[in-house]
């Protein structure tokens, strides 16, 4: 039973990321096809990296009582693929969160800048009522006073 502890912890962590993803609609709940392709490419890249490292003798599979013992290839445990999925998914969610956060900030700053220049562009700004005449524009109603 202890052979599935690490794999179970990885699965629970992936579930937690999926809950965050759903809550904030960052990846799978925003664009499922694009997210699946992105994760697949990332995981395959890192699996190829692992296989190359194993072939060159740089990496080696360690033994642990918390691992299943199931292998995708010689010296490449199943847990490695699940861990790489967790790593790529976590990175994707952080990227999407920061991207959306910075885009939102940029939009808010652009809206503030547009609102700040709106009064000088000839439209009624926040300090001027909508019917107030502005420099260079004719009033909507009859004018009164000297020169009228």
C-alpha cells in the first residue's frame, strides 16, 4: 500500500490545481484544447529530456518504498510522468494568472488615462456636467449675456 503514497500525493496536488483552475478559469476552463496541447508538449519535452539524461547516465532511478515500481521505460517510473504533468500544469496556471492580472492592470491604467484626457479632448469630463459648453464648441441651448 505504501507503494502508492507518492503517486497519490501527486494526484491530490493535481486535483488541487484543477480546483484553482476552475475557480479562476485560467487554463482548462478557459480553453481546454489549447491547454491540453500545451501540457502535452511540455510533458513530452521533459520526458524526452529525462530519457536523454537516462541514456547518457546523468539520471538514475532511485528506490523508494513510496513508489509503485511501475515504469514507462527502463529507469523511468510512472510517477515521473505524473510529476512532470503537475510541474507543467502548475507553471501554466501561474503564467495565466500573472498574464491575466497584468493585462487587467494595463486595461485599468488605460481606462484611467483615457478618463483623465477625456476632459481635454472636448468631451464632458467628470467635473463638467454633460450640457456644459466647452472651449470651441457651441452650446446646445440659447445663450444669454453680453454679446448674445
